[in-house]
């Protein structure tokens, strides 16, 4: 399999043809099965993807996602991670939560991260305005160790709530902001080499972040249009005046700590409020 390439085709079909234990890290946001015109947001237009349908029977959709995630587990190295962006949805008043299918996969769910988008697509009063989505850190254990290695303090301090505005200008109906995959790649791989996959690569945001952080990558998408747009974006992302380059570097500047908690504790400069 060639690296730094985007493969055209059905995600599950392509994943099934990849060898075991290849990838260090993966990031994606699949189509949410928002049933297109049926469940659009009150303020937003229909979510229509190029060359695919976001309206399936929910049980079929969840079963497909379980299969995709299990294939990703197989092709990820032990100790590797996959970050899966999704959201809670409602159908006829019943909430559908991503945990319903994530718990049926082979992955260890290491953390649930709240992505605070700060804006809502539906501002009706049926429930409090939903401005959040979820990012699940999925982990492939080394042996029976489900805990894994610690993050460096400069990454861990960014906490489990990520306040990042969504991308607003894109030919894709549901694009990532580049800060999101940049934060994940930099936090998990730091300055180490690594191979990153996005199995629903869309307009290529994960791949651009990987390239700018000097990581190898592979993307998969079913749309020739989105793949072409992604390659155009990859060709131009290293320009220091490009939006992607500027935003990624602004994100990297947030990953800094003067002294770790352990160093401060060892120096006696950290004391709990109620300790004696």
C-alpha cells in the first residue's frame, strides 16, 4: 500500500484489503446517518454528501460502523489509537448515542472528549441547544494493559473539553476544523514518526494536518470530487500564508508547559487546598 495517498472506494471494502498492524493512529468523522432532509437542523440546509447517501436504517448503519471500527482495530498496531468523532442524535424523540455501537467493537474506550463547537444548528426549544459533539479516544492495548502510556503534560493539560469553532467555508457538508486533527496527531505522536489513517477523509483535513506535522498518511473516500479537492489542498498547505498552515501553528503553540505537575510537587510548590 502506498503512503501519502487517498484511495477511492467504499471504506469497508478498502479496509478489508489492508494488512494487520500497519497504522499508529487514526482519526475520522463518518457520516452521522442524519437521514438528510428528515433530520436537518433548523438553521442549516440539508446535509447532502457527494456520491453517497446519509440515510440508512439505523440498525444497518450501526452494524456497518461496528464492522469499519473492527477493521480499523485489526490494521492498527498494538498501543495505537483511533479518534472517532460522532454525536448524540434523536429520532422521534428517542436519543441515539454512539456508545450503543462503540461498546460492541474490539476497542478499549480510553476517553470521551467533549467537542464544544459553540454553535447549534437547531435553536428550537425541544431541548437545550446542542453545541457539543463527542470525540472517542479508542485504544488497542498492548497485551492486557488497557491503560497505556501517559501523555506528555504539555498535551494532557488541554483537558477533555475542546472548545474549537467548526470549519465554516468548505465544499464538504461536514468538515473538520484543522485544529482538531492537529491536536490529536501532535498529542499522540509528538515528534515521533507515524502513519495516520482517515477512512472517511472528506476534504482532507486530517491528511493536511498529518503532512504539516511530518507524518505519513492514508485517506479513503468514495467521492472523486472530495479526493481532488484534498489533493489540491495538500499541494498548497505548506505555504506559510495558507489558512491551514497558520491555524495548525496556532494550535501547536497551545501545547506548552513550563513545569510539569510532578516537578512542581517535587519542589514543594504544589499543595492541595485542604492539606495540612
